[in-house]
């Protein structure tokens, strides 16, 4: 159940060894580029780092969010794709938190 919107719930994919390897493969390159840009000191580096962090968040949600119940977006039942593209940002972040919890990430890892 959503903590932010009454009547909304998420279905999250279960973690397995193969699914973990799939996820790590998807985020490995983005995370390496993000870490490189975070080492920079310019405003452009900081902006690029923020964009890459958001890309990683999107990969997590695409990978782990299976269904959304009780939410419509633009008059149609919400899907993971519509939540990412046009949904409420607070629900996106709540779904992200749920996916990362399923991945077994602790609070510090979730912040990254």
C-alpha cells in the first residue's frame, strides 16, 4: 500500500540471483559514468551526475515495478511506464524505495 496516496499499491518483482545479475548489468555503466562526473567540480559535472543518478533510478523502477493498482494517469490505469513518464513524482520515489528494499539495499545504498 502506498504511504502517499490512499488506495494505491505496487507489485514488486522478487529478487533472484539471475535478476540481480540482470539489474547490475543494466546499471554498471551508468553508475561508472555517474561516479566519474561526481568527482568533477564544475556545475556541469554536478548536473550530469544528477542526471545519471536519475537514470539509475529509472532503471530500478523499470526493472522491479511490475504493476500499480488503484491509480489512473491521463484517464487510463497506470503502468510502470506511465508512472515514470507522466505520474506523480512522489509515487515514483515511493515505488523506487520499494524496489530498492526488495533488492536488499540498506538506507545508505538507497541514497546512492
